[in-house]
């Protein structure tokens, strides 16, 4: 019985440590990306919205917010700043005039492509020395954890 308690406490400590490391990795990754993007005058949140605009053409503001895991209010503020910066244009949806559809401008597409190249450099450094099999196991583990939280 004492061994089971010890193993349970050890598992709890190790799972907490894993969660803390995931958070540290995300914080470091995002701060390094933000540092590289600062000269372009854009944030990672703005780029996330731009990526969804490119990948899901015709998405409404509410759909963009859901895809980016943010509130509709936050998405609207980002869309306004992207429009002001000349990286997107917005026009009324021909089928529903209450919906504004965002599209990337040529400068927005260029910015997004530059940012993705910068991100790939940082991602490559992140995964140095980790074999493909390790990434595969990690992905399966994280998908299981996410499914556990989604209930």
C-alpha cells in the first residue's frame, strides 16, 4: 500500500512537471516568435487570425474567433487592427450583409509567409534531437490529454 501511495505521488509530481514544461515551451516559443515579428509591427495573435483568414476563406468574425480560441470581441479588435495596417480588407458577405468577410491583401499574404518562415526556423530548433517516433508518441499522448479535458 505504501508503495502505491508513493507511486501515485510520483505520478502526480511527474504529470505536474510535464504540464509546467508544456507551458514553458509555449511561452518561450511565443516570445521568440514575437521578438522576430516585432520589426514587422504584428503580433502572433494577429498572425493567427490572418492564417485562419487564408485557410478558411469566407469565415465570419465569429467563426474566426472560434477557430482562434478567442472571444468575438478580441477577434473584432484584431480584425480592425489588421484592416488598419493594410493586411486585410473586409467586405459584406453577398449572402448575408450583416456579415463582414475578411480577405488578405497582397502585403498581408507576404507578411504571413514571412512569419511562417520565421516560425519554421524556431520549430526546427525546438525539435532538434527528438526522433520522429518521439514526436508521434507525444502527439498521441497530448491528443489523449485534450480528449480527457474535452470530456
